[in-house]
C-alpha cells in the first residue's frame, strides 16, 4: 500500500485533548478499567511484530502512561475484509466492552471490492455496536492510487460519511505519517514496523483521549442531572 501525499482532511471532531486528570478519573464509580477492543486487520494485529509492539499494546501503554485506566484487547486478524469483520463481530467484541477502535478497509481496497459493499459492512458493524451501547472510533483508510481515480474517490468518501451519519469520532487515515515512509515500514512496504506503530499511536492519541473523556462524562451518574 503506497499512497500519494495526503490532502489533509478536516475532522468534524476537535482533536484537543482534555486534561489528563479528567481522563484518569474515568470509571471512578466501578474502579474497573475501560475495556477497549482494537477490531481490525493486519494493521491492527501487528503483522510480523512482537505482541508488545502491536498497535493495541503500544496504545494501551501510552494511555496508561498518562494515567488513563484502560485495557485494549487485540482483535486484529491479518488479511480480513469488512465482510470478514461482520461475520466475527459478536465473538470478537465481548460483553463488557466499552469502546471499539474499528479499523477495516485496506484489504477491501487492495482487492478492488466495491466501495458500496465496504460501506454497507462498516455501517452494519457500527449499528450493531451502537445497539449494544458500545462507543466506536472509526479508523479511516485511503485507497491506493493505482486503483484509479473513480474508485479512490468513492472509497475515500466512505469513512467521513459514516462518521457523520453515525456521529462517531473519526481518525481520517490510520496510516497517517507512516504510509510511503520506508523507515517506518517492514520490508513489504505495506505494514508498519515497531517505530511505525509508535508513530501511528502518537497521531491517534488525541482522538481516543477525547473520546474516553467524553464517554466518562456521559457515563457519570451526574451526567443527566
């Protein structure tokens, strides 16, 4: 997956992180960590990397270093498409999960799967999770330019449209800062190395921090008072 330079996408959610003290107080009633699931493909699973270097593991550490009480389960499976994701959603996201990082689409684009199918699958996943009262962060993907301009335009529009429709936070491009950077990729030129994952985590942190803070506020017993 070699991508052309990105045109910056304006995220409908601001990316200003709230104070760490506010985040650290999430789940103060139960005292239990917020259960997060990283639900995705090889970019989530940590393809050819040690377990501790995967995106979920590095993100969990980064959040805990900020005093945020979370556990992040790695539910990434290499090679999967959005259709595969629909079929395993129920057992990949167990009861008690509070937040899902939804990251699929790269393999759909590489295989030339119709963007309409990808969008339908992702919409179904988001709807099912929202029915279960699980917060979703949508990790966006961009189509490789060799798929052609028409496919690229249709595919790239999926993620902002879904984020707006379902009112979920969007991280526009999961590989931001890593795509086309050889020093941050494995030899295959497609997957991030350990340093690449760290770069991805750095970019993703403001989005998940804000989401956790917002969720904590809405879950508070005083939120409706």
